[in-house]
C-alpha cells in the first residue's frame, strides 16, 4: 500500500529541514551555542522570508526537537507534521 503525503505537509517538512540546516551553519560560526540559538530564533521570527511564511514563529526548543526527530539523518519525512 502506497502512503500519500499531502503537498502542504511535504512543504512544511522540507522547510523545517532547510531551517535546521541554516541553524546548524549559524551555530557552527559561533563560540557560544546558546546565544547563537537565541540569535537565530530572533532573526527568523522577525523576518519575512519564505521559511517564516511557511513555518511561522519558532522557538529554540522546537529546533532541538526537530533535530532530535531527524536522529542524524537528512530524511525530511521524519519532520512531517
């Protein structure tokens, strides 16, 4: 049996993956990871970029939950709502 994933859910999961990759890159450039997390969340939540339009406001905890859901993979289907 083939499972159908709605287009909107797929779009959200891919946006989450893109945001996580941006966050990891942002953290990589910082010595203070905690401050980098707060700065990244603030930048995202005050932007009007494409990912903000899809995901809305995020929190630091949400980023960490999504990262844990991936469990070291790049499988966007683990991030489906």
